[in-house]
């Protein structure tokens, strides 16, 4: 469905649509396609492949997340 939020349950979409404070503070209804979702995940430094992980892979997620954050901190430090 074009224009529909990606990866959200019907219940969450309904609650978000009815709660203007939620929409104003957390515009989840703005993620309407895979490109926007990918950009949002990158901006929030979420490691690639997290969607394929389960609770058993949490340590892998943490390791991946640390690598992403180290690169970001290094990039910032070098820009000073």
C-alpha cells in the first residue's frame, strides 16, 4: 500500500492516527516507504540486518551497534 507506514501493525497505525501528541512528537506516519525507513534507520545508527535477528542474536546486534557508534564517534573526532 503506497502511503501507508512501513512495518507497523494496524493497531499502532490506528493509535498513532488518533493521538495528535504522538504524531507531533513521533511522526511514525512519515515513514511511508522502504527508502524513508532505510534512511531513518541509518540516521538512528541501527545496524544493517537487525530485522533478521532474534533475541538469541542480541549479542550480535550489540556488537554491530558498537561498531557503528565507534565509526560515528571517530568521524566526529576527526572533524574537530
